C-alpha cells in the first residue's frame, strides 16, 4: 500500500469509527468496493443497515478536498491506483 492509500484508510477508520485490518483493505481496488466495505464494517460494529450510498458522499468529499480528485472523474469502478493515481 502506498502512502495515499494508507492515509485514506486511516481517514475512513477515524471518520466512520471502525477498524480496517490491512489484510482486508489490501483486497480493495475500487471506490465502490471501498464504500461498500466501509458500510459493512459500520453495520458490523454498530448494528446498522447502511449501504455504499451512505458512505460514498464522504469518500468523494475527501477525495476532492484532500487529494484533488474531481468528483466527475470518480465512478464506483474507479480504481484507486490505476485511475485516481493513488500510490
């Protein structure tokens, strides 16, 4: 995992108050997978039933504000490394 990838995982852990083991997040490649994974972790930890549509707006916000990725460039199938330039 590159530094940007580690930083966004740390952001998500803090933002959503969940733990994301490296061995699990290492299998995530797209924005959609990340949004779904976060929702699953939140549901597991808090007994809720949210889905990716609840987590995606915050992910898009941080991608734009902290990493300069324009929202229009991001789709659910956007890959962090290949499409968004995360290292």
